[in-house]
């Protein structure tokens, strides 16, 4: 039996009532965009609790893709079994409710039931993602009125959905996150989805239960106000908090995504609380004459602890700071007392790009103290990056870098080997057990400081400075450092698996 190309694809009355081609395209476009907004914002919302790591990003992307696949499959099956007009409104409305409640649910879970956070986080991405992804096959079913136009309809709506996903990605990354808090984005999106649900219901079946859904969204917004948030401000990259030191009136700790990044004494920049900062100061003070002004470049700003220290201890020092997060720069200005300071130039830029802009041989000192979570951004660890550091240093210049590692110190060993391939002189400073000087003690891990230069540094002077500051840290170089490094791989722009080399960390820097 031959089927005419003009025959109806389905039995009964046409299913396009209340859903013309523009409305169909709008639904597919909007639902696809919403999936990507939820995915990107979920990364920001989870960072304070799970860390902003490659593993977290991979997990969120994987769950989002699972939701898209599941929703597309289930949406297609349901559209073949139920009148599609009955499915669109509930899909939009329920997804809107889940999205709007997500900030309150996740923050409350993190506060009261952290063991369940991963499961709840997965559901807050999976459920709305699947419901929104189901919209495309449902709408496609409604628009297929004859076999003759199958390819056109499917292709057009598929393309519209892809464009919607692109727009959602770009809009979130370049506009929404920089202008709105994460909770505001999700509550706003949830509200739009519920309103869309109401409009679809009105056009196809009447208002039904959408007013009740709208009330739930409002309740979600109110719940978010009282739910634990943990952020003084949400920047493009971090959930940022400033915590006052109960033991020191002028002491402040900058916490980014739950990790202590900097301690600043607003009234006394020479007070250095974190051990690794005292180690950095010990190395620099031993490597250069006391009080001599330096020309320095800092990869990563944080609370600007070390630039402030250099400005106070070495008057006339000129420090340029590459800090990628403009929100952290504002936190420094507004909450950490870092107003305009002589000799400190903070630039909102990527550290690697900032290095490229510096003249050859123009710096006495380069300080590496950039972190995403507890990981140094991989592109600041490679042979190519270190070659650029060497280029901007003068003949007597010094590179010092703060690292965090745990377990078998695979990342720290790789970075030491990488520096050894670029510089003539490399040394490592840290807890004796962590740097291989006390094999009877299991390494705890934490902060380490690497130093590298073309000229030898007086490591005895470094050790005296470390001891004077009561760090308990030791130095290792030469053959001892080579034995500790072993056959660690060199990190290059082509292969720098920093996240995989790092062992799980229990706490932040300090």
C-alpha cells in the first residue's frame, strides 16, 4: 500500500491549534537556551561546595548531556502516546519550579546534609534539563502534519534548538553572570518558564494549574533569601566572602569558593599570617638586599597581601598584578581596604596574557600565586609559560611560586621538573615531610614554594629567614631535589594534566 506524500501523519484533527510555526520555534529556542543557562549557572552554584575543578565541570556537563538525551527520548515517546498539547505546559512549569528552588535547595543541603549534596545537585540539573529537552520532540510532533514536510520541520526545529543553546551559553557567560547573582538568574529563569507554561496552557487548554506553580516560584524566591548563601558577593569566577579575624581587629581573610585564599591586615601590611606567605617573604628578602625597591609582577592578586608587603617593606617597589577576576579586585577595594596605592597596579587580565605584554628583562621578581580552587591554572604551569617568565626577568631576577598539593605530590614534582627544564637554579621550600627530608613521617600536603632563577640564591640566608619567621619549613635543592622529583613528567601546553595530578585536598591555602 502506497502512502501519499500529502496524507496526514497522524489520525484525527490537526494538532497545530494554538501553536503556529513561530510559537513552535520560540518554545524550542527558549527551552534549549534554558538548559544551557542551568548548566553554566550550576557550575557557579556548586563551586563553593565542590570546588571549581575539571572534575566538577566534567560532572556537570555529563549530567546536562544525560538530561538532554533522556528528555529527548522520553519526550518523543510520550508525544506518540499522549496529546502533545497536554505536555508542553507541565514540562515548562515543573522545570521552572525546580530551577527557581535550586539555590535554596542546594545551599540548605550543603549546610545541613552535605553528604547528600552530590545527589541533590545532580537532580537539580537532571530534572529541569530533561523536562526542557523534552519540549523539542513534543513540539516537533505537533508541527508534523504530513510526511512531505518531515525533513523540513525536524531540521528547522533542530537548528532553532541549537541556536537557542548557543544564545543561552553566550548570554549567561558574557552578560548574566557578570550582572546578576546566581540565585537571581535561576529564580528569574524559573519565573520565565512558569510564565511560558501559563501562556501555553492558555493558548491550548486554559489556565489549569499554572497559578499554583507561580506561587511555588514565589515561595522559592523567598526561600532563597533566607537559605544559607555564604557569599558576600558573587563574581564572574567565585563566591567571595571576607571573614573578620576575631583575634585581630584589622585582620581579614578572603575566602573564594570556600577556600581561604588570602589573609590581610588592613592596618599592618607587614603582618603575614599564612605560612606560605611568610615563606615567600623569606625567599625574596634573602634574595635581594634589604629595603631595595623591586620591579615585580604578580600572577594572581587575591587579597594583594604580598604586593602590599613589598610596598611597605621596600618603598619604591613597583608591582603589576594580573588578576583575572574583576570582582575580586572590587572586593579588595571595597572590603579589604585596597584603595589606590602607590606602586601597585592591578590589571584585570589573564596572567599568561599579562606576561606576554611585559618587556624582556623588565622584572626583578615574578610571583606565581594564582589559583582556581586549589589548583594552579594549568596554562601557568607549563614549560612555555615558564619560558615567558624567564624572558621577562632580568639576569638577577627571581621567580617564586606558591603551590598546593597532597598525597604523593605528583603535581608539585612535575612543576619542579618543569622549572628545572627552564631555569639553571631551582629550589623547593616546604614542610620537611612534604619535600622528602623526613621519610619517617607521612606527608600531609598543603602549600609549597618553588623558586627559580638564572643565578644562585643564598639558600642558607633563605633558611635563616624561614627560621626567623618560625615557619618550620626547610629548603631542598640540587641532587636532593632531583631525587624527590624523580621521573616526573614535564608540563607543556600540549599536555598539562594538572587536575589529574593533584590529589584530593581537604582544605585551602594557609
